[in-house]
C-alpha cells in the first residue's frame, strides 16, 4: 500500500478520541494542515425586490420618521457594519431577469412603476397595491450603491439575461464603472464611478431565468460576456450554476464552454450553485424528529460542493473556477410573517441558527473551493438576519451566528476533526471549523442535540493553547425573537478553560459556539 493511501485510510483512526473520551465530544485541530484562506465574501448576503426585503426592510424613504441615511434604514446599516457584512447580491433572484436597470435611475418622481415579478405569489395576489406588488423603483442602482458604501461592502449585480439584451448589460456596466464625465451614461450617474467587479449573468437560468438547457445558456453567457467594456475594473463574471444536485447542468454548461474554447474558462470567476434545504413542520412549531430531519438536509451542502467540484474538475483541471453559492438557507411555509406583504417572510428560530452555523462551517472547511456565498435573504424573507416592519426591527438568531463567525473572515482554514456519540444516523452531533490568523485560533462548532449538553475537549496539533474565551448561542430549537421580546435569543459567555494545552468547555444542546484561542 502506498504511503498516501495508507495515511488516508488510517487518518480517522489516528485522530480518534480514546475510549474514555468517546462519551464526550473531542476535537483535534491540525494547525499544519491548511485548507485555504476563508474569503470574507463567504459571509455575503442577498437582496431581492421580493416582499418586504427592500420596501419596509432596507428602504424607508428620506422623508420617513424612522432614522435613515438617505432613505436607508439606519439601524440596519449599523448592525451590518457590526458583523462586517462583506457583499450584497442585488436585485435578484427571479426579479433580476424581469428588471430594467434604467427604471431605477434618475429623479425618483419620474421613475416608472412596474408590476413586480412576484405579484402573483402567495398573499401578494390578494393585495390591491403596495410596493411589493407594484415596483415603484425608488430603490435603484444609486440607492443600492449608497447602501453598500455605507456598510463598506462590495456590490454584486445580477444582469437580466431572460428579458434583457447584451447591449443592456454593457450599458449597465458603462453606467456603473465609466469614469465621471467620459460617457453619456457616466454623466447620468452623477457620482464617482461605482467600480462594480462582481456581475451575475442571469439567475437560475434553468428555471425562472429563461428555462434554458445548459448548452443553450452557455451561448447566452458567451454573448453577454464577450467584449464587455471594463473601464479598468477587473470584471468577475458569475454564470448561473446548478439547482442543488443537478450534475447534468454543471457538466452540460462547462462542456459546452470548453468545447467552444477552453480559454473561455478564464471568463468565469465563480459558479453559482443554489441550494435551499426547505422545511419540516412549521416555521416556529415542529417536532424533535422534524428538527433533526431539517438539519440533516442542510448538511447535504457538503456533498453538493464535493460532487459538483468533481464534475468541474473534468473540464477545469486546475480548478481555477470556484463556487459562488448565491442562495442558501431554510425555506419555511407561510404563517410567521409579520406583515401580509412580506412574501416568504419567516421568523428565524434556534433551528435556523443551527443551519446557519452548520452551513458556514461547511464553507470554511471548503475554503479552497468556495470563494463567495450569499445567504437568502437579508431581511423579512426566507433565512433572514433581520425582521423589520415600519419603525420596528429585530435581529434573528441567524444574525448572531454571522456576528460570532465574522472572526473567521480572512483567516487560514485548517483541518479539524470532530468526534462525538451520534444521536441520529443522519446527522453528526458535533461539527465545526477552525481558522488561524497569526497566534489566534478561531474555532466554531455546533452541538446538534435537541436538548442534551456535550462536554468537549480540544487538542491542538502544532501549537499550544495559552488562553481561551468563548461565546454560545443556545435555546430550545423553537426559540425565537419577537418585537415584544427582541433579545429573547442572543449569545452569552461560554465558560472555557485552557489547561495543559487542551481547551475544555461544555456545549448546551442545541447550540452554536465560538472560541477564540490565543496560542503560545
């Protein structure tokens, strides 16, 4: 047996905890086995003109009594700055492929009102009016750019491929990036150039973005990305990737690209995998079995990344193209939204926070493969970080996970092995990720058990722990925040100790924990 084969076969045994530790949780962090740098863009977000995401969420208007920055909800900006939100994808989503960017520029009083793509979905079809049903275009390109600038985040724009043209796309790039005063569109912009680097070429082109075959879409992608003016800005194109486990889409698109010209791979910065784990039970009331089932669906993300990565390697042997996982999260049934026009609005629970922690840890462990990921969506919709309505706003448990995990941004992901007794055959009880910056180790982990605490010991190979501080987010799986109790669920200090180079702590069940370990 070759040495490499032997080591791969025995790695689990070599790192397995002793029998006396088997009833507890054990983590081994291998500082000398780097995976890759954790791009801050992995902690990105998604903003679509859908329900209450923009109107009632981000945009309150300049004349609102709600504290705002040029019409943008100020509390939202402050909270996003606090978690170092790195990037926002806009304006969709399915909305993007019905959007004419010209509708959202110029004096607001002259902008047209259009029927929103989502106007026939859910409760919106029963409403007589409102911005969720009839798009007023008050929040357009300049307003979105101001939002990103206030937070210090990168913009990521999704082009209309289904109902727009390559010329429309070129013009939008001109409007955003041409130096001031050099073109008619740059003069219309009225500000310094936005220098947008990240451009999605359509959205879900296998579905609402045109119902293309992968081969048909490859033609459109080439047409939209050929000879785009860049004005000195490095444009990073992101094609519509697969829906969940659809390997045929990945294979068909990349095969068509390479068959035309292998050099076209250089046009692809990221591949936009989308995956929602769906729901089980109700959004805030569900059984323990339903809790475990949904978490097991969420961690399918790990296999999706591995399987699509293998297919991508058939055509891109150097793996120049990484993942840009545009949309991910749980998607519950209606019933917990705080306003009728909040389409797909749902109150986030501890169960959703567990999904957020599990998923972000997967991305960190695949830092060599994932360059961007955007949770769907930012506010009032699906796996949101915030719920807002009129003058009220709260942080969901998901927000707190992103706040805890921000310490990973820019760190070097290193291999870590997690072991604990199983509670269900579908789901590991203990999992997580580790990263290092200098003499600082960040360890995040989840105890998925629905109610039982788990003592955990952490051994660090290649270094010694000098001190540790911990933070934990916990509660019954159904626990959530409301406008009446906006801080019912929030992180608390986690007692942890570093002794003899080993870190020890106890994780409540269920919980998401973060430890910052100072190394000798």
